[in-house]
C-alpha cells in the first residue's frame, strides 16, 4: 500500500506542534508532501510572502528552490540550500522505510547579518518598495550554523519517530478492519446453527482479553513512575538482580550513572511545582531519546535519576554521561529555560553488592556537586 504523509500523520496536530516551535525559535517551518504540495507552512517571512513570491521573476527562484530539493537531497542527511533570492533554507526528507513521503523545511533565515547593498540592488531589480523591503529584511532571523545543525538533528529523529508511529497505527487500524471484516463473515456463515454458542465464546474471549490487558497495565504501572513515565525503584531492584547474575556468570560488566538536577529547588521556588514537574517530564523524555535499547532509566527520587547500562564499562559510560550533560545544558525547558545536571558514574567491581555500588556512584555524584555542579565525575574505584 502506497502511504501518503497525510495518511499517517495528523496534519492538525503537526500544524500545532510546528506553531509551538515557531513561537519558541522564531524560525519559519514548512512540510511538503512527495508531490510538492505544501501541507504545513508556519511563520513564512514577510520578505518572502509579500515580495519574493509576489514578483513573477523572484517567484521563479522560490519554485526553483523547491523543485530541486528532491534532486539534491541525500536520504540520510539534510540539505542546506541558499535560495537564489538571498536567504537560506534547510530541508530533510521525511522517510518511511527509506521511502520519501515528503520534506521538512526550516527556512528563510541568514547565518550572518545581511548584505544591505545586495538586497537594495535586489529591490531595485524587481521593483520592490525600497523602504518596505528593507524593513522586511530586518525581520529575517540570523541563526548560527551550529544551532541549525542541532535543530536538524532533532527534526531528523522527530520525523523518523512520527512516521514510524503513524505507520504502525495505520497498520494496526487496517489489521483491525480486516479482522473485523473476517469476523463478520464468519459469524454470518455460522450464525443460524451456532449463534448462541458464538455469542458466549465472544463474550468469554472479550472478558479474557480485557483481563489480560488489565493485568499487563497493572504490572506496568507497578514498575513505572507516574509523573515521568520512567521506571521506578521496584523495576531497578528486579533488574539489578539479573545484571548481577549475568556479571557473575558471563563476566560482563555493567555501569551506573546517577544524575541530579542542579538547583532544582530554585526552579520550584521561582516558577512553581507545576513547572518543576514539566521540567522532570521533559528531562526524562530527552534522556530516553539518548539511551540505548536495553538501558534502564529510573527515577530514583525527587529530581534524582539512575541510568543502568548493561554490558558497559566505565570507559564508555563516562563519555555517554558527558553527552547527556551537554544535551541537557543545550535544551530549553518549557517555562523554565535552561537547566544543568550533575552526574556520577561507577562500574560494578568484583565483590560489589547493590548497596556498595550505589554508595560509590552516589559519592561520585556528590563530588560533582561539590566541585561546582554541571559536570561528570567518574568513580575511580573499579
């Protein structure tokens, strides 16, 4: 089945998300389907909307930019494309199983302050009102290449996740429709002879499915932190036993990272506990996007978290902890702005119990805080 982007993504929800991004970052965004039809456009700059796309000659440059995206865009990377009208746009393909469903654009900005003489000459060439055109130019954001690179890394992962989830939902809905159709056909064939029996069996099956689903939900809730939807201490207690056994039997190492939000009390005091809860949720989502499959993120208590890294030595865990620290430092948290975290790292050593391992990683975290916070400290005792 040939899926379209609008078949697997709720465009109204996507429009709202892109609007939030534009309001936060001030950078125009757009989403185009594989046939070059615009599905979402948010925050188009006035210099493009009221000037470049109005004049027939400058509009040709706009259309040229859009039509050549598919020709030059590598399916694994993003393309920075200088528009012939003088602004910069960035695009990534929106893929599902390496098949392009559309394109995401981040655009109409500059990396450096504009060349005033260049745009004045452009206004003259296309017959634009000079004063209004230069006023529109002043509104064009200047964004560094480094910041654009970070944003595009985020959107590559964002649309990968969005299309995979959308595709899975579409497949599930299709399977449900096919199952329902098959069920109705079967019931029609046997209805006259086995109506009562089938009804009873369906009721029993529904009850069993509901019971099984309820049990699974209860089991999941029992090991999940209700606020952050990360695992809780109970899950850690279950998993650490397995990792100890594996370490003893297979001689495979594992490491722990303990992290804590710096000055979290100030966040609660300044913005309120509701904003503090949002910070905890956003931090959890950010870290879940960084850890590997098989790693375990646990809310240890308050603003303190543990990350259990199976089959990982401290030489690998340390740089990973530093990566988490940098990502958090660069993140903008809703209503709270920037925060930092301190991290301690320790590896299971011979003779360690859970308590001694936790004590050592806790000491490393305490040392990171004592040395000024916003840093990673490795436990030297391995």
